[in-house]
C-alpha cells in the first residue's frame, strides 16, 4: 500500500533520483548486509586470518566494496575512458572494441553502454575468473557455438580465427545489433533465436538436435545462459559422448553447486577440465566462474 502511494505521489523522474542517490544504496546494504559485514571483518583482521583465496577476495571487497571481480586488476578499468558513438544509418549506438564496431540496442542510453562495456572487458581480462580461454588462438579453425551471446563480444574477439560461428541469442532486441556487429563476417556467422535446453520444440532446441546434420567434431562450445547450463548439457549427450577434439567453456557461478555438478558430469564423459583463476562474487556468494573442458581425439 505504501509503495503504491509512493508511486502516485512522486513522478518517475523523482523516484529514480531518490533511488539512485539514497534508496538504492540503502536497499543494497540491507540485501547484502551479511556479506558486507563478513568482508569488512576479513579486511580489518586479514593480518590474523589464513591467506586463502576466499579470504583474499573477501578482504578486497571489504576495502573496495562488493564486486563480481574481487581482484586488483579490475581497478585499472575504472579509469578507462569509453567513448560511445552512434551509427546514423543503422540508428544504433556502438563502441570500438579492438578496432571493431560492437553495437548495442537502440534504446540503451550512453551510461548503460559504458557500464556494460566496462563489465564486458573486465570479465574477459586474462586475469578474470570469467575468462573463457587462456588464449583466443585456442579457437583457431574451430566451429564456435556461442550459447547466450548477448552482444556477442566473445564471438567478435574470435571471429577471424574460427571456421564458423553459430550465435545463439533468443532476445529480439539483440538481433539487430548482432547483425550489425557481424556484417563484415556474415558469410561465416549463423544466428539462432532459440533457447538451448534439454528439449526441442517452439523456442527451445537441444545441441544434439541442432547439430544432427552438422559436424560434431572440432567444436568450441561456450555457455553463459543464466543458470540453464545443466539443461543445455543434458541436451548435448550425443555430442559429449561421440564428438572428437571438442572444447567447452561453461559458466558455473549462476547456480549453487554448479562447479561440482558440472565437473563431475564432464569427467564422466571423459573430459579433462580446469577452472578459471580465482573467484567471482555472484548472488551473495563466491564461486568458481568458468569451467574449461577438453576431450581430445580418440
């Protein structure tokens, strides 16, 4: 009732101002109070505590605040100037990423693009726990399945290396920016507007079904699908069992226990694996960010 009254009395612009200046910060502290308290405690008493990777991450957040990437390298990006430009022909904003245009939806405002792009380049820094590969050269002459591409930055970084890129993104608002970003390479890119899952039908498709008439070898499968990674792997049983020289980079921070679950699953299929360096802070906990898996030719 009070919330409804608040919305009626104050216009949206004023509510947004109040949220950004005061209310948002208060709500954030309330929601994350236990983690903030723990981080402050570990930072203040770090000299007396074991120098574990977890304690180092919490101590960093105790000093600099909660962040998905609790390591000093991310501070370098806070000073980085990011210029947003506008393509008048396509009516889309973009940034230059490694001398290539990376487009964003037309309704994204400049501040959001700067914030999002900064997060993207932090997450794929070679020191990041969200880094998919040691080197982009690992994708040379491979077939990329970019599952959960969003803006497509990973495919853009590797497009000159891969044989072909299958870009899975179901959100309609990303389609126009993705087509603009990959226009110079449209001959080697396929866009798929489906959610990858453990069943096919409607807006869903399994990896096994999508690849039934395509190569099952020499694949690089990247998954960042907001907690649906387990379902996508269930729908890739044939590929995981039969495919040769396949690599996967799978996000493991969205759901609790995903690092253990997915590593056990991939080990059962005969894959060797390693986790990316360090930890991510996500959903009020520290977690391993990405598991990198490989199954050599047999």
